[in-house]
C-alpha cells in the first residue's frame, strides 16, 4: 500500500456516501439466493459498490466460455438494492468496455460509469495505429453528461500480471491517462498491484507537474 494523499483523485460520488461496500461483485450474488443479507437496522444507511465489472460474462451466466445459467444481471441489481446498495460504479478496462459500461449506466438509474484502459490491457493502446484517437474517444464519452461518466479508470499499474503487459508499456499509458483525467476534469479510479515505488512516483510526479 502506498502512503500518499490522493484526495483530489477520489471519485466525487463516493465522497457523498457514508459507507463504501463491494456488494454484488462477481460470483457472490450470482446464485439463485443472495449470498448474505445485510441487517438494515439503520434505515438511512445507503451503500455504494464502487468497483463493478458490469460487462463481465458471469452476469450473463457464462463461465470460462460456457453458458451455465440464464442471464441474471437484473436479479443481481434487485438483490443489491434490497440490501441497501443504491449506487453502483461500473469500471472499465478498455475502449470497448467503456462503451459497454456507459450503455449500462445510461439504461439504469443509480449506475454510473468510468472510462479508461486497465494497465493489463495497455498493450491495446500501444498496438493501435492511432492510440491518440482512442484517448479522444474516451474523452468524448466522458464529455457527454448523458453517459454518467464520473471518473477515468480503472488505470494504474499491475506488476503481478506482466504476462499481459510489460512495465514500460503500463507506465507510459498510466501517465497518458492521468493527463486524460486532467483534460476531462475528472477524478481517477486507480489500480495498483505490487508496483514497489513506481505507482507513487508516477502519481507524485504528475501532481507536481500539475501544481
């Protein structure tokens, strides 16, 4: 864990919430019955799930490429709301993810979106003949208020999974997407896994340059 103040990057929507909880992520609520029910002894207590991969195939009943049950995304949303989760932040990992997450956000009250490229997928930017055009498309998604985009993300560094993308590529596009957040006037949803001092160094350098 990097001990660094990142307050100006926090998602503003989360600052309005008393509690942040990851209720509904991946398989925990994918069964026919809820995995648990929160004791709602405080009727005014509302929860935010701050990091949901809304377009994960599991929500469509697909596991490891095989259809295991009917799509039940609508049931997951119902159970989440019954348990006090009235705001969900859908995070994105690529341009196509961002487009799909925005679609879901536009279609459901209480769901908001991020746009961005995950560090393990930064190679998609590197391999593109026009990566600037991808950043422009992300910026355009963020600029349309109807898309309910509240942050750039999920961006950062992931050194546990370098088989997906090497360090130098991750670093390059982390810096470029921090600049994208500045351009869009949005906070950031970070991803940071086993990066030593690199994550802190990049963020501190970016903040110093922006000061």
